[in-house]
C-alpha cells in the first residue's frame, strides 16, 4: 500500500503543476487582451491616442512583470483611429524551464 501511494504522489504533483500552469497561461492571455482593449477604448473615448499606454498600465495586474505596452494614432479606411499593442511573457512556475512564449495582442478602435 505504501509503495503505491509513494509512486502516485509524484504523478499527482505533476498533474497539479500542469493544471496550474495551464490556468496561468489562460489567465495571462485573458489579461493581455483586457489590457489592450481597455487602453484602446479609453484613448478612443477621450479622443487622445497618447492616453492608451497610461490607461493600459492602470489595469495591468501586479503579477505580470515582463511586459511591453505601446499605442498611438493610426487610420482605418481613411478614418482616424487609435491602437494599443501589448506584449507579455508567459509566467513560468519553475524558472529552469526554457519556455519563452510571448502573448501579443493589438486592439484598434476608431476615435470617438
């Protein structure tokens, strides 16, 4: 009985680790999309493309450390618009795992 339990503990920890890493991955994608959408929406509503980065940073979760936000004015079909681009590296639970995956999201909205 003890041998079976001792053999199943590492497997259980591995499954828990994979589940938690999947949760972190999906949450990161969701948060990056939200950051880009909020930055573009607020800058669009205020008719000021320079505000994209400021509003995007205000909704960034504290645990998202390795990120880059940029935004500004653009045009879509000849109409003035604003874009917000967010890139963030996926947080990895174990630092020794050589997995460099970057989530990139860009949102473009018309001014107004």
